[in-house]
C-alpha cells in the first residue's frame, strides 16, 4: 500500500478502512440501520489483522465495552444511529469524565425515536454537543465524501488519542450508503497519533495529573504495572472520587479547556469559492454536496457565493465563521433539520451579517435546485 | 496500621471506607483479596471492575487496575477489558440492583458468552446508596422506602438466573460464612469461564431498620440460621424450604471460553 | 509454635466503627465495645482463631506478629 490506488467504496466501508488505518483493533457494536455495514465489515476485517470484534447485547453495552478495551490500550470504536446514539450518551459522558479515548460513529437517520430508519437526516447536531448530561466539551467531525470519511475517521482516532476524549464521527444515511470512486492515499504518508504513555516511575504515577503546560494526562494501559483507579465520579489526580468543589472545578475546567483552547489543532473545514464571495452557504455532510452544486449554478448566473463546510462540527470554527460574517452580507445555513446548527452560526455571525436558515426534517435530502431557489428568494 | 493483607492489596490512604457501621460489604471485600492472595495473582494482572451503588465503591479501595463504571454496566466494561486483554484476571464487583435490575441484561449475556470473568454480587437486598428502595432481591412482602406497604414483586434467585444463562461456575455464600466466600472466589477465578458468586450481605442501616431485623449482629445471626447447604436443602420438605438461603457450590460445568474461541478465529488467518 | 505464640491482636481504633460484630462472634469473649470502639477485655482467653479479623468489615482488628 505504498502508493495511491483507486477504489469504488461505500461510505461506511471507508469508515472501517480509515479506522483500521488509524489503528482500530477493537470494535463493539449492535446492529442498527443505517450503520450496520460498519459492524459487518469490522467483524470481517478485524480478526484478519489481529483485532477483535464483538457484537454486544445492546448499544450501552457496546460503548461500555469499547471504553473497557481502550483502558487496556486498544484503539476502540463503535457505530450506531439515532436511537442507538441516544443510548450511547451514558457511555460518552463516562469517556469524557474518565478521559478514555474512543470513537463513536453516528450515521444519522430520521428521528425522533425510531423515526425514519432508512432515510437521511441531520437532526443529531445538538445531541452530539449536549447529549450527555453535565458541563463538558466534545469533538464532533462530519465528512461529506467517501474519501473524506476515510480521512476524517483517521482524524477522529488521532484526536481521541491526543486529547483523551471520545470523538463522535457524524455521518448521514446518504454518505454512509453512497458509493464513490476514491483515491486511496499513500498509507506511508498518513500521520497516526498514539496516546502518550507515562514515563514516571510506577510508584509516582498519578493517572490524572497533568504536567506543566499540558492539559492531557498521560495514560497507562491496564496490565502494564501502572495500577490506577478510574471513575465517572469527580476525582482528584489519583483517580479517587472526591466531593471537593475546588477539585471539581479544576477538573471540569480542564476537560473543557483541553478542547476549547486547541481550536487551531482540532477545527477542520473546507472552503469552496469563498475568495470573492459576498454571500456564503454554511452546510455540512451530504447537504454540503447539494450546496456545492447550487453554488456552481448560482455562480454561472453571476452571484458571488461560496461554501463554508465545517468538517469539525464541535467545537465550532468560530474564528473562521466570525471572519466570514464580517466580509459577507448574508450567511445561509442549510441543513436537514429545522435549524440546529443555524442557532450556533447565528450566535457567532448574527452581529455582523444576516443569517438565514433553510432545512426540513422529512427524510428527503435537500436538492441543489431547492437551494438555488432559496438563495434567490432571500 | 492495618494487617499485612490489607496493607498489600488496599489503597490504605482511602480508608476508612464509606460503608456504614455493620455493613457486610467490607467483609466480602476482604474475602476477595484473601482469595487473590491465596492464588498468588500478580496485582498488575488483576482488574477489578464495579458498577454503581454501595457495593461498587469497592473497586476504589483496591490496589489493582480498577474501574468504577456506570450503573449496571460493570459486566459490559469488563467484557471489553477481558476480550481486549485476556491475560488480565477480570473480577467484577456488583450489587443486587446493579447486576439484576439495570444491569440484568448484561449479566445474562456475559454468562451466555462464558467469557472468563469472575463476578461477585454483594447482595444486601436493597438499594443502599439511594437510601433503601426495594431491589430485585428484596423478598416479597418486605419493605423499602419505595415499598412502604410491602414489596409485591417476586424476588430473583440470581444463582438460578446465572446458571440458566450459561455461567459455568455458580455459588452462594453469606458474610457469616466468610471463609466460604474466600474459597468460592478462588474457585471462581480458577474456573476458565464465567463464574458467578452471590454473597449475601447485610444492610443494617436501611434494610435492617426498615424491616425491623435488629442490628448487624442480629442480622448476621439470621443469615447463620437461614443458611443451609444444597444437599440438606434438597432433603427438606417444601414448607421447610421457605426462607432458606442455599449456600455452597450450586453449579459447575465445562464449556468453551469466549476469548479462546475468538483467538482461534484470529489464528485461522 | 513460636510464631503462633508471638501473634497478638492488633486494633486500629481509627478504623473501628463500633459495629460489635467481632465482639459477638468471638468464641472466647475476649473483646468488648467501649465508647463505640473495640477493646480487648480478656487477652488471656484469646485462642487466635482470627474470626474477629475475618468478619471485621472495617479492617480495624487483626492478628499479627510482634
């Protein structure tokens, strides 16, 4: 695999390929449309590379199992959709609090509840941000092409390892099931990040102590002699629970700031024809593909319009979006929901620019034609 | 100062533990580390996983690789740990609410897989951490803060459940017979498969007070009176079986172990 | 035999919660509770069976050398 090759690949398949490239060696999952292919392909591929696949008794069991596996040093992932993602929230919170790297894929479908199992939606944007209870920050990535799924899955693992945090890889039914010709990158050129391990003596290891200037504690694997305690309760540097308000404040601040203070490293996005743009569409996932086509049509008609496509959904690309709002007169947020990301964009951009929204939740993807009409009407 | 045993296996800085005076959990926990000591396991190779509730605070006191997980999920976390690293001896400490109510499904499926995990249920017949609500093992008719007029639910026989679901070692003991706990935990760890040990504990603070069972000593004496081994129990008439706690090894069988079966798949490529 | 003789009962008062389990299940009536803590009442009767240590939920009493 030393050079570029071309493959016809499905989105869910690219996710598994990317994950294995990033070092995935443990998958626990539960079947659910439209993410099931990720479990099926993991089941087929992982034992061939010495990895492990287990089908658990449910969604909560799956995320619990990957957290357990990660504590032993594995790179672990689970994949789900809508109803399953709701159930994962318990484990996501635990992984945030105990700082256990893992990747949770959510191939979105229509909701709420069992909703529209085989139809696309982008209704989980806010749930990815605030689905688990309590104050926290989270990293959520959302690719929009099959190749980008491959790359973004690798990035998801790298960020999970680097920041010791769960990373949510959002997709939607369209890109999960879509097949595209993909130029596979030269694997030797792909950067893989592995969690930093402690170098202190066994006796001196404090599992939740950070060194000066760092916000992420070093992580020992279970079984390597650094015996430590981990819990979902507020804990001190030893990992032991405490009710001390000062320690709680320091811990939660660190958990939030280790992400929010590293936007330059975490935030990823694509700009399309933005150079001279006077108005902007902000769109992500499969809807961004329609937006690109719409922009091409509108450009032919002489409109100076471009696309800002966030790949990192959370934390938001707030600096870039604020800059855009200062140099354009209108920002249209187009998404397959009734305005979830719009709320965030309006919060950031509303001071300087008009912010519009277009979207719906009926299980039908948004077409370029619709977008063109919406832009022209505005 | 503490004993050599406690000094070696406990994070002694975290003592005294949070359990109430007379709570049986401390007795069971000591029995578990005694069993580990008897087997001579390396502390680095032992992983203790617990859920949520009084019982599950146990993991934090022990000097092993320890995980205090979410409510009911200890067995799911433990499955991930054991499957990821089969060299670890994985021991799950859970309670009656944790393992039989919110985590009941995980118990069934972990037993079904026969993965090499030793589970010890601290059964105190009540939700203690939240202040005395009835649990799946609160005997019918007894009281809890959420069963002020008496519990109308049938109570679970957890050992029968574990056996039916496929556990390959099943036993029960009480804190009165703490030496029996030690022996059973040793047997459970030695069993290459899913081992299920129900230890009957006491909660004088909530269960005892609510149901007028007396103090910790009275409650332990009640356990002593109620305990009977399986052979003797089988000889009793139906009427006399009522209210008895059958102790000892209740089931043992041989079946392929989960992580070994998966390893065969890996090796086939 | 030597080690047997040398063993004695140690009490860690800081850990004792005064539940009285050790007192009640001591077969030789060696122990008592005073001011909510365990005390040795009659050390000469002690047969060093270790039942107090076995059933102490708080690790406050144990047999040991020296």
